[in-house]
C-alpha cells in the first residue's frame, strides 16, 4: 500500500526523477526506436507508469514519436520513440592558449552550431577571455533559439588544473594562476541563469572520444596542442585522480636536464612534442590561431611532412620518440592497451604513430604478450569543446527531471 501522498512528497519526487531517467535511458540506449511497452518491459514498470513518464518526456521535448509501426507478429501498431533533436540542447565552450570556441549539441549529440575564434594577444587575460567567450556564447544561444532548441546547460573546457569549485588553479601556457574562471564566465549576460561546469580540456576530449569510439571502454587519450594533456578512461569512466588533476602528460619529464618548461620544471614532454616545440625544432615560426583554426602553421607542417621536407620529418621524429617514451611510462603505470592520439597528433598521425608504437613495444613491459594499439582520434580539433557539450548532455540524460521546462 503506497503511503499517503502528503506524507513523503520528497521521496515521491525522487522516485519519479529516478524513473524519468530510467525511461529516458531506455530511449537513449536503444539501437532502434522503442515503444512505451518496451520501456515497461525493460524497466519492470507498469504500462501506465511508463506511459505517464513518456508523456512528461514528450512534453519536455526530450523524446519524439515516430510514425506507428506494425511489429513482426502484426497486431496493434506500436509508436516508436527516439531522442528529440529539437528540445533541450547543450552549450560547449572552450578557452585555449590561442583560440576560443563554442558549440551547440542537441540531445541526440548532433552538432547544431560551431564557432572558433582566434584569441588576440590582448584578450589573453582572464577577464577579456571571459568577455570574448560571452560574445561567442551569445551567438551560440541565438543560433540554438533559431533552431528551436532550448540551451539547458553549459560546460567550459580549459587548458589547466581545475578544482571542484571551478577555480582554474594553473594554466601554464596562458600564465593564469588561481583564476575564478567560472565566476568570470557566468557573469556574462549570455550565460546568466545557465548552470556552468568547468573541466580540463583533455578530460573532455577523452569523454568525447569515448562517446564516438569506445575502444573497449578503456584507453589513454592524448591531446596535443601547444600543451599536451591526457584523459584516462577506465571501464567507460574518466579517471580524474584525487583532485581531478590527473592526466598532465605534458609535464611528465622525458629528460631531467632538458629545456625549461612553462611550468617551472625541465625537460617536460611538451618541450619536445607540443605544437610550438615541433615548429621550433623544424625551424618554423610558432604561429598562433592554428590549433583549431585549421589554417596556418599546423596545416603547413602537415603539407611539408607530406612533401618529405627533411627538417620537418626530423622534428616530427624527435617529437614522436619523446611522446612514445612518456606514453610508455603512463602505460606501464596504468595497464591500458589502447592509446588514442588526438588534437594536432590526429593530422600528424602518419608520421608520429609508427615511432610511438616502436617506443611502446620497447618500453612497456607487458607489450610482449599484449602489445597496446595506437589509433588516431575519431574527432577533429574540436574534441574538447564537443566533449564539453557532451558532458552537459550526460547530465541531462542522468537527471531529466531537473531540466524539465
Ligand atoms: Zn612542464
């Protein structure tokens, strides 16, 4: 006998929230459209409960109905349900060393809007970057509105250590320290009233990769930019470490007496395999606005590698050895058998992966029995900003009750 309604309102609400999430996850996880009856069967709810939850999800435009279909046994046609592409949406934002980016994803994960802008030298202060991000976010939410989408939340990818309160403790390549980046960004008019999460770019890029190419659910995702970050995915979840600061592969030392790094240490991986380090070694001008912009120094580097330019090939070989050494250290510690190369390493993959693989075979103890694979990221340079938006979608799917209009 259920308790009287008045007695436990909070419990009833939480049961309904839980059941809403369960019903939505049945729709989201299905390979083909599911019916109300399918949801009832899969979750053990009554048909009436499943139908009432589906009505709420339809009203919130989180799911949508397809035309009725007749099952293989004939009988009454069932209405298929899928995630809706015109309900709640997610805003992904990114601030990086030389660019800012924004994107909007609908609940199905389709990118509906994307914009990347170069971050001018004078805008590389926290306050100016936040204002520039605010302008980008304004254009993104306007585009979402035109597409009949309602932005439900936002997440910001940053190139540094973030703590649980959204304070960016250290971003060496931006020379930012103890910046309340969350506080600065939520103050922008375009982001007023939107829940905003802040996370490390490499973590978010790894989560984005997990959603498009799961690689058995466990892998090391390495993002090369001017800095280098890694995302450690174990059994389908991000391993964040004690404070959320794991994955600083760029500051793993490959030579204790090597060149000085922006972090204050010496011989860090990013001094050998970061974008600027590669360009310097190839005696090219480290140029800005390239990591996500697509033009400029990185594209030229790829072209020159293709043409067999000796200086460029030598710089890439040197970077690949350093990357292979650092990745091997991580694999020896973590016991992972897939490595995904993302960021600048995706276009540079043909010239870097073979040497990274060679170093792994030589240095990872277990590779004699189970050699780890090295793959190219399925995503382009916008993995972090797309990952940011995907992290918002995950929150909506995990607790749709909190995002009902
Ligand atoms: Zn360093």
